[in-house]
């Protein structure tokens, strides 16, 4: 080993039994000392032998990413790091890992769907409660004669009401909730469409309302529209729908409003209990996921790396064959890893590693440690040295701190 030049390497041919291929590549991968060559460059990524397994790994990583995203939404949960070392799981445990991720994803999606629906119901009930509470003062003003909605026969004819229409003589109401930024435009459109023959009252909501889908804070206002005539009421409702305002029933009689308000408050209390239970159950599921998520991430990456490497092999019915570059000093370690892989797989046929002659230049491999790794990365960023070329990294360890520290 020399810090001034890259490691001496040679080209080897590796034969693996199909039963021992997964475990053998897993053991070699833990060392990180082998560079494999693609034996089937004419095949695209979708025509490889282990493309199905790679897709399964992609699906596992998608599920892990979804679970991780939900865990990180809770600030009080901490994702536990994977223990070191975390080897790739045996090939038989891959199915168990897939089942665990599938079960947790389905459970989380069901809990999130139920929670979102419950929060939507809670938001609607809260808005209805605010409408019933705040419109009481509006009705008191209406009873005191503060509105002037009287129309002559000519005005009713212009609005499309018949002079003898009994339904046009009564005052109707439309109450609901609208986003605060749309309120001014909503009032202007109502005034123009109804030609000033409506009376609009509104007040801002101070309650902490959240969008169930995004969790963003909502700024809303309660409004009530007094109008005269059934046809005018149809126009008012269409304007409300156009501005995505939520309309709620609001009785005119105080006793009916109070009765409805009592029922809404009871439903809110029951819904709050169910929501708390749903959130507690989701927290328990996420807590269990946070404890295992780090291990799942490492295992999924290693499984995918193994199958991605096996796709470089030339596959036959009984064995797999590949060419690879190995440093001279690490050949005993590779042979030992191959023996461990054969033993773990239960195969009786050992793997074969033969050196072959070639005129191709070996790849550059600089052996580094925790201290020299950073400086070697700086050198490699400017350009990779040729095989056995002088390595300026040892000099950089001395000069770099003096120049840039």
C-alpha cells in the first residue's frame, strides 16, 4: 500500500452458482473492493435477468419514502439510525420486508384517510357553529328594520318577478362561509348581478381553522345575504357557488337556531373524541415506523445494489459469470467473502475466481482513511489520475490547510 500511487490491480473472472449469487455478492459488497464489468452491454435496463427484483426494490423504496415523509411531519418523532453494521437481509427475508412495508403503508393510508375525513367533518361543523352563533346579531338588525328591500311593481318586473308572485314578497336568506380574500369581490358581484337589491352582512372568523388536506391555516369570514324574491335567491346561490363559498342552513327563528346549535356542539364533542383516538393510533404506528425506518432504508438500498450488480453478470441455467477488477493485496479477502457467501446460501459448489490476462488499463483505486478521504475527494474533483500515476493527495494534506484554512 502506498499513498503516492494507486493500488496494483488485475482482471479476474468470477463464476457463481445461481443459489449462492445473492449472498456472495452481498459479502463482496460489504468490502467495497471490486469493480465489476458489464458482460451484456447490448441489453437495456428492462431486458436484464433481475429486472423484476430491481422493480420490487424500487417499490419498497417508494413505500419507505412515503412512511418517512409521514414520520418527519411529526417533530417529536426521531428516526433511529440503522445499527452498524447492517448487512443485506437473506433472500428469504426480502418477502417478509415487503409484507411489513405493505402492511404499514396500507395502515397509514387508511388512518390518514379517516383522519382527513374526520377533520373535514370537524371543519364543517365548526363553520356551521360559527354561522349559527354570529348570524343572530344579523337577524336582530333585520328585525329592527335596518334593511330596505322594498320594490315597486316595475322593479320586480325588471328583476324577473311577477307582480302577483307571493314568493317574491318574503325576505329570504343565504348564510355561509367564504375565504376572506374573496369577500370584497363577492360583495361587488352580488351588488351588480342583483342590482343593489340585496343586503350583505359579514364578520371575520377568529377560530383556528386548518385545511384538512394541506394543514394550512384558513382565513375565512361568515356572511349572510338577505334578498327578496325566489328568482333573486337563485342568482345569489349561483354567485356563492361561483366563489366556492360554503352555504349552511340557518333558521330564522331564534329557538330553531338554538336547537340546531346545541345539536352541532354535541356532534363536535363526539367528533373530537374520535379524532383524538385516531391521532393517538397514528402516532403509535409512526413511532413503530421511526424505530425501524433507518434499518429498512439500508436494507432496501443493499438489496437493490445486489440485484443491480447481478444484472451485470452473464446468466446461464446453472451459473453466473462476470469479469471484475480486484487489487492484488485484497484477493484473499475476496476469496474469503466468496466462501462465506457459499456457506450462507447452503450451496455445496464453491465459487471460482480466476485471474485472466488483458491489455486493458486497470482502474485507479486509491486507498484512503477518514483523514485522507476528504483530501482525495478534492483531488478527484479536479481530475482522476491514471493507473499508477503519482497521486498529489499526500502533498495536499500539508499545503491545503496553509492555503485555504
